[in-house]
């Protein structure tokens, strides 16, 4: 058995005045703009969220909350993100915020400098709605459950496969998802324009999941990541 050294946590997990201000600001805005009735009123709406409210969310800087300042984000910590999402969860905020944030984090952690500059900056500025495609028809959450493939073809890659339960698939402009490249896995940012998307039936109407399938050519090559767990 491998012994590890305990990690010392800051008092109150590092909670400070800035965190308290963020939480109060988020709670106030959500109370005024997204009561529980808002989620109920949008159950049968084709879009599933209010574009004017999404614009305000962008102005608040929430999509880029943890994205680096050099890419237009606020570069706050993950405690700030947890507090924000706790508040949005309290009112069942119907918006693509969580999906967009997760995609930004994926690019930030796995992308190279050029990819971060392109995708993270666009997400932080609110130029696009983003999402992640982590599930496939096998319904496995394990790394070996990824069956979608990326095949090199010159300087490009040809993506093939199916991603299921993709949050806000019908509204998103880009999806970040893992594909198998030989024996390795790589994350690809896939432009969803002209991609075949089928809306899925879901009890949770605040996520609007969809299924994406088919073949796409994408360039340039991604930064590969090993399949071994950290």
C-alpha cells in the first residue's frame, strides 16, 4: 500500500470575503432573474433557456469564472466555482452555464497555448455556448468505455462515433469530447455546425441533453493525453 502525506487544508477551506461577495451577488441576481418558476415556465420551450438572461450571465463573467485572465476570464479558484454552482442549483437555473464552464476547464487542462487562446477566450467572452460529450451508448464512465475514434488523415483527423446525453447539444456551438486515437485517448474540440443532433427525452429540462453521431473531419491535430490515470 502506498502511503501519502496528508494535505493541510486552509481554515474554512480558504473561504474569504471575496467568496462571500460572489455568493451573495449570485444569490441576489438569481433571486431577481431566475426563480423556480422560470424553470417551470421553460419546460415546453424549444430553446430551454432565456437568451436575454444568458447575455446577463455572460456580462457577470460566470462562463469565464475560472478561466485565466490572459484569456479574458476572472481566474478565480474552484471554491468560487463551487459556490456559484451551489447557488445556481438552488434555483434550478435553466441555462447552458455548467456545460460551458466544463468545456472551458477541459480545454484549459488538456489544450495547448493556441487552443486555450482560441477556445477559452471565446468561452470567457460569451462568443459561444460549449458543452462536453462524456457518455456513449455503452453508458460506461470508464476510460476504456470510449469507443468513438479519431483516425489520422494527413494533417487532419476523421472523427467517428456517437456521444449521448450531451448537455445542451441542440444549442451548443462546440463540444469537447474524448476520442480514441489508436491506443491513446485525446480530447477534441468539435465545431457542432452541421452536426447531426437528436434531442433526448429527459426529466431534467434544465440540461436539454442530446445525442450526436456521425463522421467529421477536424484540423489541426489535438494534443494527446495518455490513458493512464493520474
